[in-house]
C-alpha cells in the first residue's frame, strides 16, 4: 500500500498519548492503580486513551512530536497515519475512541443511535462499541440487550413504572468477558466493573433510566425516553455475550463490524509475535491489558507499551514485532475495510 509521503516532513512512529482523565461522581480509583498514576486519584470514572472528540483531543506523549494533538497529526500526515480509505471517509476526524471505564456505582441505562439517526438529529456519527472486562468485583454485573420481547409502547410504560430493568438481560461478569454493543442495543455498566471500551467517535447518548437517583441539589438527571424510543433495537437474542477461545501467541478475533475489528493478543514471556499490516490500509491501536512488551516497526522505531497504556501504529507501517518482557495481554483494533 502506497501512502502520501508526509513522513518526509512528519516522521511517523508508534504514538502514545496523554490520558484524558474524567472525574465523575460514580468513578473510583481503579484507573489510577491500573495505569500506575501516583498519587492515586479517587473519583476518576473514565480515561480517554485515544480521542479525536472536539474539546477532548488526545495529545502525543512520546517522541519528537510530543505535544501535538491527534487532529494536527492527521492534518499533516493524512493517509500515512490513518489509511487511504479512512482519510477519504473521515478527513481529519479520528474515527475511534478508546476508553477505560471504572464504575464504582451503577451507571445509567443507555442506548446510542445509529449513523442514520445520529446524522439526522445531531449531525454526528452513531455509536457502536464493545467492552472488554479488565476486572470485576465479586457479583459485579452489566446489562446488555433484552431478556424478553417488548414493544416501543411497553418500553415507555416500563420506564414510567420503574420496571424497565426487568426486561433486560443481566450478566454477572469476570475478567476477559467481552460484549459487542451495536448502536441500538440497550446497555448499562454495573458497580464494580472495570472495562476497556472501543467505540465510534461519538458522544451521543440517550439516557433511558437512572434508578430514580437525585443529584446533590435533589434533582433527577434528564432522561431521553422519547429520543431513545426510536433508537432502540427491540429484537431479542439468545445471548449478547461474545464467546471466544483463548489461543496463546496467536491473535483471537473478538469483534468485527463495519467500524472496527478487534483481536486479543496474549503472549508468553520472550515469545516474539510478528504482525503484518501490509494490506490493512488502517492505523492499528494497541491497548495493553497487562504486562509490557517492546514494539518494533519495520521503519526501525522502537517503543515500549505497558499495562494501562495505549499506542497508535500509523497506517504506513508494514509490520510490527511484539516482544513481551513478561506475559502480556493486548487488545489490537483497527478500522474494518469496506
């Protein structure tokens, strides 16, 4: 794959970014512990690892381009950073948002609109996403999809009479559990869940139910009952949990959809893994779930990624060699080609 040679002006290499920490009332301390942030910060609910969301742009943390925003990188490097098809479709907007989420309390039940509805209502992309459970307290659970069939009218009724949770599929979770959440699927993260989230670049959320909680002033948070009504996918499935088989030292596919493909890479100590990206035409993101490893690309660049860090591999990269210093677990994600 041939890209515009912006690297003559802009030397591209594996990029790490400054985390964007989000203090919220329901956040805990897991993100600080996981990322090795000292002193430990309490009340951090999210860490936006790689973000192209306006007013929340990631900033490069390593190398000669430290201090550069992700938007500036794309504007200069164009398809050399993100890929030809990605740049043609998204321009200077980065198409994925990578997060860590630490729920000390139950999060509200939500749904996200698809591209069509989000475009019509908000001039935004929709929001399809996936979760990987990094850690879960005993008894921690989440909601994904419906347990039983309901109509749009019944949905409104159950929200109003506080029985909506009875219609949802509830899963007790543990480390390594995976849930794919296409736009339209009702979902919620329960207390004690610490997860990695991969999603489309969108911040459009319809809050359906919030357990009748009040804020510090005694007010209830706004619900988007009517907006959500047309966004919900009411189809019932037997299961909403992704089942996969572990395969040490070999990529395991966890999710693929029109927006992203994600693999799990589990590597044993000192076993190099060579990943070829010659025909991919997309950037690649590594999210380190545990351990650490050396990342060496075909251009001679060498970086280290550790637990709690995320790394962006430019699209012009043809191959990467990963050499773990210890047993290492990484999520690998990139834009699915049409």
